[in-house]
């Protein structure tokens, strides 16, 4: 299944602001915020894991959203195209 990476990346920008109070704008300058966000997202997954609530779907969604954002940053900064295909 091919994924709309631009929509996911835009969702990542919105989620970063609403859930974590971090600004992302597809620029290299906000990569430190992105790195902080990944630490927070990992903590959330660890919390779910300790509660027995981690599923493949949660991990896949987390990786897909934040991976799409990073892919779009690279596309904005370096140009080119990319495609994300999920395997069920």
C-alpha cells in the first residue's frame, strides 16, 4: 500500500505542536525539535509497552508519521521524490 507522505508529514507538524508543543516547519533548522520529538514518542511507546498496550499498528503508525516528516524535510532541503510503501 502506497502512503500519502505529504499528508502524513503535515499531520506530524500538527501533532508536534498540539501534543508536544514543538514547532516543525520542514526546515533543517527545526531538526533539533524533531529529534526531541522522537525521544518523546519513544517514551510514549515505552509507556504503552509497560501497560501491555503496544501493538504492531501503533509502532507502524508512529514510524510512518515521523518517517514521513523526515522524508519531506529531506525532499524540501535536497529535492527529489520518494515513496513510502507499507507492508501489512
